[in-house]
């Protein structure tokens, strides 16, 4: 017995959020305002994502939380515990077993399925924010499809750095209509935005919800002569030997020693369990870590 | 000949006060029209109404569009009007800060209008920007500098380049030489004059500086208390003013 309503939020709030979610799914990439609630965690810690997860969660769900690819960092652990306590749902660290995945800054390496929902935590939903500070104006620009300014940012990148230097939160155009901020995922993950799973984006502080329905066209913005490049790291993972995965750099000592390991911890574990061993890895044991 | 812009009975009120009242005139292709008058005479209100920045209460502004011939700008939908204002129209603000993006490089500022109408090739956008910077006498190596690093005169020239890059047919200029010292002013006037001649651009220039209109404008409108008190050829109005206010205005110019 616990004294929380299922998944913390009251039923009226969940209905309000579900209405916003349905609208967001009906207009892919469009930012739907919603009445974001105070959550028992600070803004910037995933209040938007938590509210979206709470609104679409059912008791049979298996819940997973990713923070920068990992399941064992503070943010991931505390949000997982939050729903264990308030919703009593099963939780997992395995991408394949989860039905609702809340994520911060990564999309899992393993391809998602029709039975899964991916919930993103979004700090700033407005892709035009740093180019045009007025909300009234950015809304008008979305309404009239005036997206020239987004390319001005990419132009500035090339003029200054010789290539498009935007490496995360890389703007995309959804279904040929709305320009959308995919949240601060690395641009490496952008091609995965076209997915079989439902993708929901929640920004708690900014009070916006948006969504990408399954198999929606998502195009990363670029120039004809400077096409979008997801830029994979040139080395394999040091633990599991995976090539073409998104890697974290881990500093080993004060002498400049470093290793590159998969940022997606579950993907790395799965590969090691299947017998893959990287240059610095040891053979996998079930209870090792 | 079809006028490029014809204005009929344009009126704008601010509550009980008059911004501008019953303004009527025609502007023909390639013509430069000056609007002069003292502060508060309704010059800027009129210009904002013409450029679609301010909705007037009465009247019509008919623009000869490229595609559909003469159309009332005030009855266009907002997307159409905004499209017009980034393709066929130019608006040069008195203060370059209002017309430029100060956090974006000079090249980006000029390129923005190209990208806004769909240019997606970096090389061509940059070449277009470089070409226009050259035409307004900004050195090619300043293309990646931000306008904050430019002098006032350079900022104003950059603003002009940014506006003219899409080849507009009508330019609205609000005191384009205001706040610049006289030698810089003279060179800017030369530049505007040669661009207007070269491109066959029509322009409406609001100013309180009679020397500026003498140099640039073919025709002149004199405004007082929101109304047009005199209109005619520039030299005619300045050399032989008929209305009492125009006589006062012309005689008030300081002689050096």
C-alpha cells in the first residue's frame, strides 16, 4: 500500500497531459503547450520527461531510464526509484525488455520496436530560441514555416569552423513541416529519430510537449555542399569492441591514458554477454559489475 | 505606366490623435520619393504603414506585384506580406541595430535573406554575400566579422547590402543617414544614389534633412501634423515653396 496516486500525478493532470500528447502526435514536431506541474525534483532534472512518462504509464509497463546512455548515474537511478515507489512498475536496465524508456541525451543503440515508447527530457524545446529571443516571433515563424534563420546558424558554423560544428541538439525537420529540436542528443543519434517506437518529448520548465509518431520522416538540416554528417568515432569500444557505436572518453590516469567505451551501457553489456571482447575488456561474467 | 506603389487615403490614428491622415500619392518604377517634415509630423508612421509594419485604419496601399499585378498590400494574408517584405521590398532602419542581427557575422546577415527564400548552397550564398559586401565597399576580409566590430557607417552600408541582396524593387528608408558624421554621410548618399540608378530601384526616403532629399529624391512630400501640405518635384518644392510651413522649413536650414 502506498499513498501516492498511480505514477504520482493525479488523474486530471494525466488527462491534460495525454490530450497534449495526442495533439503532439497528430501534428509531428509541433510544440504543444501544457500546464506543467511542480514535481518533487528541480527543473532541469527531467520534470518534463517524468510527467510524460507518468501520463502514458500503465501498471504492466516495464520502465527504463537512460542518463547520457547509462542506467547507473544519479538522474537515472533516482527517476527509476521514483516510479518504483509511486507507480510500483517493474524496472529494467535492458533496452529490449523495456516498454517505456525515459532518456536524457541519448537514443539507445539497439533499434526500438513498435511496442516501445521513448520519452525524452528536453531543456529548451525551441530550436530558434538563441537566434530569435521573442516567443511571439518564433511561434509566428513556425506557423509561417519561415526557417531561413535556422540555416543562418549553420552558415555561421561553417564560416567560423569550416564545417557544421553543431554536435548535439542538431535541428531537424519533421515530416517536411516543423523544424524541431531533438533535445541535446548527439547528432550521431539523429538518423535514429526515424524509429518504430513512439517518441515523446517533454519540457517541464518550458511547458511544451512534442512528438514524433512511428516511422515519421526526420531530416537533419544541412546545405547542399555541406551535407549532414553524423560523425562516428574512429575507434572501437575498448570493452566490447563495437564499431560505429557512440563512445564516451574515459580518462584513466594523470599521464594522458584514456579509453573509449560505449556510452550505451546496456548495449555494451549485451555485446560482452554475447562474447565480444574489446582491446581493454575482460571476458564477461554475469555478476561481475 | 502602372505605378509601382499607389497609396490612397491612408489614415492611421493613435486613439484620438492623428498619426497620419488621408495620404495619397503614386510612386513610379525607378522613382525616388522623399518624405520630409519635422519630428512628430507622421513621417515614420506613414512609412511603417506603407511597409506593413503597422496596420492603418483606413486607405489602400496598392503594390504592383511581380506575379499578380497590382494588389492591395493591406488585404494580403500575413505570409504573403512577409514574403513580399523579404523579396521585393527592403526596409532600411535609421539605427542599423534594428535592421541587423548583431550576433551574426556580416556574411550571415547578408545571406539570411537568401536562405529565407530557399537558398541551400553554402558556396553560392557566401559568394552572393561577398559580392554585395564589395558593392557597398566593405572589405572582403570583414565577411566573418560581426557588425558589433563595424563603425556606424559600415553598419549602415551592411544593412543596405542585406536588404538589397534579393534584388528588391522598392526600398523603404527611414533616415538612412541619421546619426552619421558628414563625410560618412556624403559617401553613403553617393552609394545609395548609385545603387538606385544601377538597379532601377524605387525608394521612399523619410528624412528631416533637406540636403539628403535634394540629392536623392525626384519628388517630395512635405508633411505637417500628419497631413501632406505640399507635394511636387524636389527642386520645385525646395526652390519655390508655396505652403507656409514649407517656406519655414526651407528657410530654417543653417547656411555654412
